């Protein structure tokens, strides 16, 4: 149980750190005072951080499901072509609908 608590604290710290990493420099002390910084957080950085956390969580869950279904602890989602299927989808969209990117 102690390791889970450490992992949650580390995840929270990394999420907070991720909010202040980007092209535009934002100070930790005055990010809420400037409306431009507030918009930057609400439009770009918070959704980016949430997307990364949700993607990681979904990959972890899909990996656990794959391991339970295959009854093999070495199986991962890319073993059945999940990553390759996503790459194929990106390639098809790029070739067939280039204006959508």
C-alpha cells in the first residue's frame, strides 16, 4: 500500500510540473494574475496534461486486460497490433484527408 501512495504523490507532482512546461514561460508565482496565462492554462496545458494522464491510464488498463485474457504476464497491447493499427489510421487520414490535419 505504501508504494501506491508514493506513486500517487509522484503522479500529482509530475502533473503539476507538466502544467509549467511549454513554449511560453509561465512563472509559478503569478500564473493566475495575468489573463493570458490563465487562458494558456485553460486552453492548452490542462487539457494536454489530462489527455496524457488518461492515455497512460487507458494503456495500463488495456495491458492488464490483455495479460488476464492471455494468461501471460509478458503480453502487452502492442502484441496484438494496437499501436500498428493506430499508426495505420494516422497514415490513412494523412493520405486521404490531408486538409483535416
